[in-house]
């Protein structure tokens, strides 16, 4: 039995009747032979990994009255048939039909009385391929550990041996309420002192980042640190501007429903690298500029473009590689302006580069690891109550929000991967939307391409495929603006119902 960290538990506390804390990945595979049975292959593979991968066999046990974070317990009633499922698309099996099935699956909460994962074999794609949709709760894994999970369930060779028997593992007896309350009483007695130590480390690290030395009291350090941060940029110090209180409103920055829309597009990674070289930035700078241009076009089309730049929250992994437990969250975030107010594509890249530099400097001022540790001492009952109250009051419609959109760029494998002989062609990310943040853009690299996943609230962004197409079209505008040479032609959109594939 192991207790969730505060950060892991936060993804449970965030859930409401319309917000779900799971992250999903959609993988598209080639069928290696006509008689290939993807469901049998998936069932055999995941069955062989239950004893090896802890997230596949552990379930939640909540502390009575929400007094403390829940615990993971090896499920004494694990049922693989519940977790591994199969669906077939109706003909003709186009990409938007696949996306609609994804929306229905991600728009349902997970059963907390069972291990928090589900996998779906989605067969019947128009080109003979098949898809695997993996759905894990964010309390179990983050983006980096999700890529680790991908490496474990796939092979680097098409002729890898078939999976064997699962390693043995020991189910646990579910603890009683009395046992959980006893553990809680012991932990809560020590929490104030542990929290004070973490807060003291935060103040010391902030003071070190600002160049403060020899301040005796914590209060003195805190006061000096605030003054020092306010003066950053003076003299020879790097300039760091703190963001304003709220981001400008957009159509998707409102209270969400329980229903989703999803769209996916693919582009050449080598083309993005050509733009990176032409602009002197990074791949991530170019991705941010693509998003800025795509969102600008979408907002212009809806007569909703603010005169101020949008603001993006960008998740950042704080993994060191030395973690004892890979199946937990080690993630923080930076916030950067998106120059949607700028009409020139080349200038948008330059402003994205500057905004990301500023955001990274702010991130370095704050000890992200210590802030993550502070979440360990929050009261779950208060966190959950606050989230649910905010949802009921629809506060996202009433108050200014700190950012407009979440944009993630996750590095993936550069070598071909196979699942029981089936070659992986794409891995499209399907992330989370929350109240006030009805749009999430996540990008994953694999081999020589970038796979974009756009997940939105169904009512707030009904034309998500148009939004996805605008992002790909922005790549062409960037080539025109920078004079970079194409590495390969822009890939057309896959055919959708009522729309042939063309750009």
C-alpha cells in the first residue's frame, strides 16, 4: 500500500461532472497481415504486463471524509475483461469517425473502484489499419512516464517474441476505515512541520536565485526576495517581466460541458527543423509560433481576436531520471505570451522565442520541485470542495483567467516501434480540458513527424477540424515568410465525411 503524492492526488481532486483527469493516447498501427487479430494481441500483451507494471494492477482506496490523500492498493479483484475493450468503426471508417469514438471514450469518467486504466482496440479504419486508444488517469502517469509506458508495451523489432506469462504479484487486502484513519492521524500530526520545512526551502532557493546572501530570518529573506525580483532587469541582470493578472477572453475560456470534440493532424518534423534553422529558434519555438498563427486565424474567422496576445501554459517535466518511482507525476509549468496580436508570421516566431526565454527565466526563479512537494500537505476535502463549488458557480465565466490555452510538446521515440508485429505509424495525444480551458493542444514527435492532437469542449469549439487545418496551414505561411526550403511537401489532410483530403 502506497499513498499518492499531493500532485498525483490533485488530478483526482480536479474532477467534476464535466472535467475528467485522465490522459489518452491514440496510436495508429499498420496491419502486418490480413488475418492479424489486434484485440487478441492487445489482450495478450497487457495481460503479460500486469505483474510488471504497477499502474495496471493498483486501485484507489480513499481516506474517510477526504481527510488525507488516497492510497494505491494492489487490486484483489482485477478483471482484464473490464480494462481491455474492442470497437469497430462503421464504414467507411474515416478519420473523423475515429475521432468521434475517441470523444465518447474520453468524455466518460473512470471507475475509481478499479485500476485507473482502459485500453480500446478500434478496428475498421478505411485504409486497413487499426488503432489502440490507451486511457490512463493522470494520477497514475504524466507525459514523460506515458512515453516510458509506450516503450514497455511496444517492441523495436517486428519479429519480437510473443509475450509470456505475467510475473507473479500479490494482491492486497483492502484496508479498513480504522486503519486508514490511524495512518491519517499520524501523518496530519507531522504535516505542519514538514510543510514549514518545504516553505523554508522555497524561500532560500528564491533568495539564492535573486542573489541574496546572509539574511538571518525567513521573513527577512522573503521580503528581500520580493524586492529583488521586482528589480530584476536592472543593471546587468537579465530582464524578467512578470505577467499581468489575467489573460484576454476567448470563446473557449468558459465553463465546459462533459462532451468533447477531437481532431488530429500530422506534419513533417524535418520541415519544422528547417523553420527552426531559418529562424534561429528551437523546435518548441516553432511549435508555439504555429499555434499562435493557427489560433489567430481561428479567432479572426470568428471575429473574436483580442487586441492583446493570448497566454499559453506549457507543461514542463521536472524529472531527473533518478526517481525511485516512475509511475507518478513530476511536472510543473511555464506561462508564456502567444503573439496572436501580431499579423506577421516571421515576427510571431521572434516574439515566441522572446516569450519562451522570459517564461524560462521566471520558471528558474521558482523551485518547481519544492512547489510540487507542497501539494502533499493540502487537504483533499477542501481541494475537492473548492473545485466543485467553482464549477457549480461557473466562475470561469465570471473571472479573468491566468492563461488561455495549454500547449504541450512531448518528445517521442525516433525509432520505429511495433506492437506484436504491427508497425506504429502515428501516436496522437489526447489531453485534458477543464473549466475555463476548453482547448488543449498537444504535440508528440515520432520518427520523422509531429502528430498534433486538439481536444476541445464540444460546444465551445464546434469546428475543431477547421482549427486543426489552420494550424497546418500556418506552416506554409512560415515557409513563405522566412524563405526556408521545404524538406518535403505539406501532407494533405486525411479524407473526412463530406470533405476529401486536400489542403
